[in-house]
C-alpha cells in the first residue's frame, strides 16, 4: 500500500472535515472543505483508498500546497 | 557487372544517417529514447520530410585532401508536413556530443528558424542539448559576445506558430529555445528546463539541489509556468504538438483550418441548466461546462496545472477553432492569481495573433487577495492581462455564469479595443451576480454601526444582505441593457455556434501580424 499526502489546492481556512481517519473512501469523495474566497473548496480523494490521518483540524489556516491528509 | 563504389555524396549521407554511430544509438535506445531522426519520422506525415543541411558537419581529410571520415552536425533540420500542412522542424541529436552546440553548426538551426519565418510556416523545435561547452573556445580560439545576430527569436512570435518539446536537460540557450514558444511541452521525469543546472548553482550559490527539483516538470508546469504542458512520454509530447498545431493557421497571414463537425450546433445540454449550484459557496466543475458547450472531443487544454483558477483551452465550435477561457472555482476559488493573470495574458495574445475568436465563460470573484498575492505583485500581472484583452482585435464574446466582481470582473472582453469599436459582447446566465463590491463584505463595511446597534446583529446583517442580493438580480441589469441578454444555460452552445459564424467573417480583414508580439 503506497502512502500519499493530499495537499490543499488553495490558501484558506479548514472549514469542515468530511471524513475521519480510518474511513475507506471512493475516488472523488471529499475529505476536507477549505474555505477560501468565500467558497468551499473540496480536497477530494484522487483514488479509492483509506484515510489514515488528518494533518489539520477545523479552523486551521492552510496555504496552497500544504499537506492536509494522508491516505493509503 | 561490378557495382560502382558508393559516391562521396552517398558516403556523407550515410554518415549523417548514422548520427552518433551504432553504439551511441544503441545506448540511447536502451534508455527508452528515440533518436532525433526517429522523433521527426514519428511526428511528421509519412514521407513528408525534406531534409536541409544533411551533410553539414566536420570532415577530416588525408594529406592529399581526400575524405577520411565525416561527422555530421548534431542538428537535424528540414521541412515537413502534419495534416498535409507545411512546417519547419529543427531537432537536436543527443547521440552526437550530447547535442552540444559545440558541434551543431549554429548557422544550421538558425537557418531553419529563419526559413520558417521567411516562408511563413510553423516552427517545431525538438530540444535535447547539454548546451555549450568550454571546449568550443579551443576550437574557435576566441570567445564571443553572447547572442545570434540573425535569429528572429522575438519577431517570429507575432508571425508564425512556434512550438517546442524539451526531451532532456535544457540549459541556457536550450532552455530559451524551449520557453520562447507559443506552446511548449516537456517529457515527464526525463526533461528539465533551467537557466543553469545543479553544478553551476552549487558554485554560484552554494546550494545543493537536484536537476528535477531545479527544472523538473513539477516546477516548470505547475509552479513557474515556463513550460505549458507535461507529456507522459516522447510520443505523447509529439502528439500534443501535432494537436496544438491542428487549431492554428500556418502563419499570421492565414486563417485557422475548419474541421467538419458531426456535433449538432444547436445541441442543448440540459445538464448545463443545473451546472451552477444554487448555494453560492459551492464550486462547480469548469471542464464539464466547457465540454458541454464545445464540439465533442474538441478541447485541448494549455497549461492545465499552472494558474489553474483560469482554464485555457483550444476548442472548436461547429468546426471552427476558437480559444476558450473559463474560471475554475475549484482552484483558489477561481480568483485571478498572479499565475492566472500571466496565463491569461499569454493566451489572449496567442488567440489574437493567430485569429482564434475568443470565448470567455466568466465566474470571477476578483484579483487574488492576501499577503502572498500582494507580495507577488498580482495587481501588475492583472493589469497586463487587462491590457492584452484591450489590445485584442480578434472577435470576442463572454458569458457570465456566476460572479463578476471588481477589477478582474471587469476584464471580460475589450471595452473599446484598439480601433475603439469593440462591442464588449456579453451574455449572462440567470445565476450571474456582479458588482464592484461583493455584497457580503460590502454590507458589513457600509452598515457597520447599524449592524452593531441592532438587537441581533447577525440577523440584521443577513437581512440587509438578502435585500441587496435582490437588488443584485441580473434581470435588473438586463432591464437597463447592461448585458445583451440573459440566456438559459442550455442555449449557450447554439448562441456561440451562431456567433462564431459571424466572428470568422471578420478574420480575413485582420490577417498579418498584430501590432505587438510579446508584451
């Protein structure tokens, strides 16, 4: 199982965690919502897999390209 | 009957075809790479290559003046065709001294580029060169002031389509030949493009950095944008350049070719009517909208990973080649970032130079804000993009799908244009909202005291915002003819396919280079 880090596509604030560590998710499922420019920008699963860790929590500020979750 | 020995011409041509020799070519193939000649053969229409300067190189001679051996130049150059349309191709041969300019015979590649310019045909560069070598000094016995007097590097950017593929590490002049193009592509995990490689960086700055970190595809196509697209392998790179050229005219003096389309120009995709979520905080998938509107399978994206809050496609409407821009709210909320502004400027110039009518599907929240954006000088990049739009004479239409706010929101198309007669032809979907100031932040600022004094400040603020949202209905703007029409999203394709038929009628009167090249 390869481990992959998901990164934030945008600078903003973590709005909501849509899944919790341990969850098995389909490709395209939303892991986190980042609030930026008054929009809810999703961080989606690039492929089906298991969410192993969230590297940020709701309310955290994140910058573009920052790792926000780990999947395998 | 005895056979005549091979003529001198045959011997020299055979040496040219052998390139770096059997061993060097075998080693090259073992790395999974194509030789310069194989790349050309894969790229062009069969049997269309007319090579020039095949026997340029270095001969070595016996004391009596007879030829002992011949080493060809490591630049393979000539005229060829794709889709039966002519072009010039100039390819570095890495199997000979690493493609170094030391043995390329500079006159040859420059001649190839000048010929493309003079004969008004696209230029295709296959760059695979280690760059210059200090040993060149030993050959010439002197140093030279950098530069190439006869190279029309800038002028041709306004005259002919210039494309490039980075096949390996491209340094210095090699890098310039890659980036000085309307469309560039680099092969993933194989090509790097930089001003100077790791050894020079180590010496100059003391930094240890890998080739891939310094000029790999992630940096070039996602961070700096110096190269447009990445290719999975060499054949993919060759195919992408063919595809790019299929939308463009042979030169600025000609029109882009129209293809026969089997897609009904009046096709209505009802999915479009629900493409924009009612909740204004929810983004949508930009590509799906572009696909619904354009001829099926006609989208070719340029710079997909750079400045991706703006998507730029070459596309077709009823077979006519167009440029299509659409804001992507999934990336930076769709804001006009520094990168997106640079991308917009280059794309508008490309379309204007080569007579590709422009369609802009707008969901623009504004110029990117915040410390990083201000430090990057985003406003200057936005102003330059705005200038590119205003200087464009190519026919232009915009459709506002959702937001159009602030300075970036005003940049939907030329307001007056260079001749002072541009229409700023624009339509909107019923989901559109616009203004100089977004309502949420605007209400909080203008009614600060009143909101603070209210018994329930939050409820009062929401009430005020709702009131202003009703005022901001696009239909009120349409009453005053502030927009040509509000249309059902599913009608967009039919509208644009009719528009493009009118637009292309203007193009013959706009042929030739436009008044600017690179801004």
